[in-house]
């Protein structure tokens, strides 16, 4: 979630607890302003407020409020790389990789690249078995999953003539042979 110059009614910053008590873990919130109200923001040591080093947070038009051109992908050295928690990855309820498996962990980031991906140049500071998920919706340095053969309507022996249909999933180019 990215919020720029956001003003809550009655004051507060990106997070303001009035009567509730929010618990925040493994998040990066930068530029947050003061707390108001009687609620408690449970902010543990896993969080941070360092600049996430987005590739271009205000986009080519240099305006953070025009989000269409803003680029929230991470840059090298971002504190968000390999610092998330694999345990809180949601399941793939909408089957983003179209493999008919919805009980697996979300396999792709917003670009369709591997959601769990290690940046070897960044020490892992997150939780889980490596590779560690990044904070945010993009995984730094990740690549698209390899195309997977989902089904073949029929199989032909080498040298035989005929046609059959196949379906694949993935975002890399596939060369029929
Ligand atoms: Ca912009
Ligand atoms: Ca990662
Ligand atoms: Ca799936
Ligand atoms: Ca790493």
C-alpha cells in the first residue's frame, strides 16, 4: 500500500489509531506523522521507516498524486528486499498462475514474477525458509515462472501426423517444436 500526502479527517498520518489498537509487523512506513486518539499502535521491532527506495515513486511526471505512472518497484539496496514474512503470504485464492491450485501460497508478484525470490546481494532479514518474500507488491530481481504444460488433448508418437491442443501457463515465450 502506498499513500502519499494523505490527510485523515481529524488529523493523523498513514496510520492513526483512534479507538482501535492495530498491530503492525514487518512493514515499512516512512514519513508517517503523529498519532492522535486513544488507540494504541503496536509497532514492533520488525517494522521500519527507512526509505523503501522505490524505482520512481512519483513517476516521470514527478507528481506523486498521479499514481498511473508511479513506479513502486524496489531498487537495489532497498530495505524491503528479503525482509518480509513468508508466513503471512496469502493463499492463491484467485489462482493467479492458472494451475488450478488455489491452496498454494501466492506464487507471483504484481508483475507475474516469482513471489518468493532471493536477492543474493541482500542479507535475508525476513522470516521463513529462504527465499524470503520482499515487502510490497513487487519482488526485486525476480523472473517469470517457466511455462508449464497443463494438458494435452492427445499425444502423438514422433513422426506421426496429426494435431492436438495444449495449454500452458506462464509469461515467458514458448516456441513450439
Ligand atoms: Ca506520478
Ligand atoms: Ca525476496
Ligand atoms: Ca495457483
Ligand atoms: Ca538474500
